[in-house]
């Protein structure tokens, strides 16, 4: 008889993930919706990445309003 963990792993809902969007694709999407150009958006995304990493290394959580719950 399977133990509880094996049963949960077998019967739990599974999510099929779609492809991963690249930073360049995200920048193109934002570019089409704003007045910013592709290069400006890539710089902002890079700085966002650096900022989140910086605070994570300090042990501080980062909350981005409207992103994930």
C-alpha cells in the first residue's frame, strides 16, 4: 500500500507549463504598450533583476505590487 506522500504525488493536480518568455520578448511586449523603447525597457528589467538579487542577498523580501498574489 502506498504511503500518503506517494498517493499525494500520484493524484495531485499537475500543471503543464508553457514555454518560458525571454527578457527580449518581454521587452517587446512592454514596448508595444508604452512609450518606452526596447533598450530602455531592457535596462529597467536588468536593474529590477539586480535590485531583487541585492535585497535577497540581504535577507529581505521584495514585494512587487500586482505580481503573484
